[in-house]
C-alpha cells in the first residue's frame, strides 16, 4: 500500500492524512530513516517470489476485468477470492492506522482518474477513457509482495496515455538503475528528472517502502530527491527488497485525502498515474519479485 503513505508508515503525510509541510516532512524522514533496512537472503527472496506470483496473477485478472460497466467492487471480490484460493492473506483488508477512524475495507486499492492512491472499491462503474489504478498486496507463508498497475480503459485521450507511459517509464528507470548505482538518491534523481522532463509532477507526499515479513519496512523509498532525503540516503546492496511505486500527476503535485479517510485525490482534479513493483537486489542484478 504505498501505499499506505502516511507518516506513521511510509509516506509524508501528517497523522491526520493532511499533506505534510516541509518541516513536517523533514521530521518524518529523520525519524523513519533511523532504522537500517533488513537484508534478505536468497531463500527469503525466493519465498517472497511465491507471494509475488500471486500478486501478479491478481493484477493480470484485474487488467482483464477493467472494462466499461464493471464496478470496482467486483474486481476487488475476484482478487480476494484468488487470495483465499492460495491461502494468502490480503494485506490491505483491515489495515489500520491509529489516526484513521476506519480500517481499510478491501483487498485492493482501486483509484480512478483524479484519484491518486488508496481508492476504496465500491459501486462506481468504470467508463471508457478512464485510468484505473489497481494496487494490491498479499502475504504467503510469512512473506509479502506488493504491486500496482494503471489500466487505460478503451479510448484514452493522448495526453492521458502519455501520462501512463511516462509513469511506466519511470518505474522502468528504477528497475534498470537500481543495480547500477551505489545509493538510492542516484536512482530517485533519474526518476524525478525523467518525470518532470515530460511535463508531469511527481507526488511527494507518498513514497515507496522496504518490504519483507511485513508490508512496510525500512527504508522509505522516495521517487524524488531533496535536501532532507539526501541526508537520509541509503546504500543499494545485495539482499535489499523495495516496493518502488512512482506516482505522477498530469497537473500539480498537490493532493488531499477525501472524507472516507483513505482516498487520495489531486487538488486540481487532474488525472494521476501509479505503478509499482516489488524489486529485489540480488547477486545477479535486480529481480522483479511481482512479475
């Protein structure tokens, strides 16, 4: 859950879900980068790969279902049934944060168009031209995997299509560069430069995260670089497993949380893209755990 992108877990929002100020963000970074990342053995990465296969299967089903007239809750029910089939735990359902009044109620986050992340599945029907962001994660035999896709439904306007393609390219840059660089800031800088070079905005209130026995582990994994992030940079080394999840907005990068306590939307109502993979840094390079 990028996702869940609150200060108490892996994001840069205050406890109430309100986007953090620069000073608040600095405090968040200092506090949550304080602990070192837990490196995984090849055997442990292999266990995560099994969870990743289920997440990949779930998202493939979601991609097929995301068509005009389908309600988002229907997609969520299919994913939850898949997890039951494999005896895997849906990590989002029941996820609770002390400052949020209600736990997250679904196995997936499904966010349409101007919704950035953490959309709650419901009766809303998908329409032609929609951008449908689907994020899900599961735990299998004690190990987690987390991934997200953006589906372009039907006849999507060219600028929306370019937004999605840019988001996908940003994630591809992370996959390619993670095994070549010494520090995460080098990767994040390339991600940010490409995204902003295409004319889109990087969402800076929410970041990726380490993942393993729990969904949200150290370190925080921003898709951008600033002064505070550089102070808390981390080394890229064998055994590191990260959920990398760029979020780009067509308009401004500003976001807000809706009254349901979870759904994050762009302030200017412009569309957003979100994609994610769980990536492991191994002796042989970068492995996409959720491929």
